[in-house]
C-alpha cells in the first residue's frame, strides 16, 4: 500500500523518522491528537510514546510544547530530532548564557517545531507569556505520573500544569506515562482537566523485565559470576550503593 500524500502520519513517519510502519496504538493516538483531541496515553517503556506527540506536532501548524522532567532526557530527544531535520530546542537551567533568549526568539518567530520545557520553567510567568505569544500546536506532558501524589516520582510543579487547559483550552493536550495505576490515572486526568480525554492504554507486560532475589555471599565475586555465566558479551547497568 502506497501513501503519496507527504503530510499523512505514515508519510511523515517514514520521511522524518525512518520507520516503515506504526506500532500498537501509535497511529490511532497520533491521528486523534493531530485532529485536535486530548489524550491520556499509558504505554510501556520502549513502546514509542515520544512519537505520539512528536509526529502530531509536525502535522499541526505551530509549536509543539513538551513538558519533561529531566534535562538529560530533553537533550537526548532534541539531539535525535535535530539529526532527523526537525527544528527542536529545550529551555532549561543547563543552557549557556544568551542561548535561552535565542530559543525564545525562535519560538516566537515560528522557527521551531518542538520546544522542551521542565515543569518548573513552564510555570514561570515569563514562560507562560512566551507561550501566549506563540501559535501552539499541542501540549505534551511526558512522565505524567509525576503529577500525582500517588506517583512514584512526585514533582510538585507538575501539579500546576492544569493551567495549560485553563489558559489554552483550544490546544490539544496529551499526558503520557509508562507507570500509572488506577488512582494515579484518575489523579492525572483530574489535575490536567482531562476527564473527557480519550484513554489509550497498552499492556504493561514486559517479558524481558523481571525480579529475582538471591542471597549475597561475596558481592564482587557474585556479580562477576552472574555477568560471566548469564550475560557474557551483553550491555547493561549495575546499580549499587
């Protein structure tokens, strides 16, 4: 099946991101948000949540605004988007002097497709004034479980993000998380005024992730034996005190 329209979701997916097709509910989410709908997206880590706001931001006129909790995550996504030819930038405390002003001017002039912000930065009056001066395509709240006091990574400034729906009622808003039980999900919807948003919930089963508890005898030797016996040649991360 061919797709000759250069601005359909599938065509943009292939041209910009280099993927041949969508996974799971990605296409349904993207089409819903691109058409102006609000959404609450529950999708496991590695399920492709980023595309669910990056692609509709490219399909809609204006600036896609992404709220993200970590500077490292912002940098990783902005770098990848720029390599794909997308005009992306991030406003955070790690910028060198003068760069924030240049990014703000680019946002106002329409020279950006996506702008990443921390919740603390977004809640500043100066930043809200900046967004009011832009044509905003959508708002995306990444790691949305941080909004809820029930979430495992609570961030107080996330709780103020309901102001986005209050001040920009016509702009589609989507909240995305990989970890939200029912109380957290209800809290996210309530605080972001997404009670009427469409819910997209993918399964959380990740067969490659599991817990195992073993008795510790000689920590260094135990770890080396575990790596040699069960993960030779693999890459991974070891967390320890």
